C-alpha cells in the first residue's frame, strides 16, 4: 500500500476530532473552558481613589474599599472590577514604542463627546496621541489608558 493510501486508511479508522465551534455546540455554551473570570484587578497606588473614579464612570457601587484594595460590583451581574495597591506603582506609558502598555479597558458610550467631557471632569486626561477615529483614548487618574467608543 502506498504511503498516501496508508495515511488515508489510518485517518478513516480514527474518530474525527470536532472543530472548536463544533465542540461548543456539542457541549453547550461556556462548557469548553475549565475556569470562569472572577474579577479584573487593576494595579494602582490608591485603590480607593481609582475605584471612586471608575465607580462614577460606570455607575457601579463599591462593595469594599480600604487602603490596600477596593472592589466595584457589576450591576449587570458580570465580573466585578478590583483595584489593588502596588508599592512603588508607576503608570505605564501610553505612547511608548517599546510596547510597555500592559492592558486597557474599552467602554461603550451613548455620546462620545459628552462622555469624554464627563470622564475628564472626573479626573481623566486626554493624551495628544489618538490612534483611531471612533475610539477616544483617555488616561485614568492612575495613568492607565482606557477607551470610549460610541455604541452604534
């Protein structure tokens, strides 16, 4: 038997592995992983102040706040947002070419200009560099970049 025929014969005897989308359909939504997101925690110098900023921005309630850690509850039932004090915390540079930005959060808003003005009034800043037309990048009071995008 040729190598090609042998390979085809062996392949037909093996059970075919489902594609990722097929596995999801077979096991049900959310059953392909073994972990669930518990919380996103943002490093900062002042957890209470940063939780206050994001609480106002999102309209979320504070579950816990002390000098070491703060938690905001997601009123829609999703994962909470945490803020943890890091000794010697330094904000990551937004426009550095070495890729030193660690993460960013994006938020949908109804009105981009109005929401930008509100975020700036809460203490965000707007960097000169903006990399898109529909996403507005702002910097939170601890120096983390975040984006506002119109919900269209």
